[in-house]
């Protein structure tokens, strides 16, 4: 899967990078609609940064939960799995 590009979250020494002040891209997934659970997780993380006081010191990971998660799926994604007709 060498064509699934993503932004690095850590540097070569394993330290967390400043994710707030740069554009971030998560890797795409090949299975149909597989990006939906990841998008839900990213959106839930932003909500957690907004609502959980213990996460407030991690300003390099979130801007107080004010991130936007944008995810798209194609028509084929809605004909299978949880979206499919029964």
C-alpha cells in the first residue's frame, strides 16, 4: 500500500510533532468505507480534547478540540456492510 500517504505524527527520535500548527493527513485505507471508523475516532479525539480537563496541557496535539475531521465515501460504500439493505 505504498500510495497511502500520511503526515508523520512523531519525529525520528519518537517525539510528538506539533500537530496543531500544520496540516495533517491520515493514511487512506483500501477496503470499502474503511476510513469511516478512523474518521469517527479522530472526531471523538477532538471532542475528548474539548471535554476532558486532563487533556488540556497537550496543546501540541489539539487546539482545544477545535479541529475538523472531513471524510468521504463513495456510492459503493453505501451498498455494503452497515449501510447495505437487508
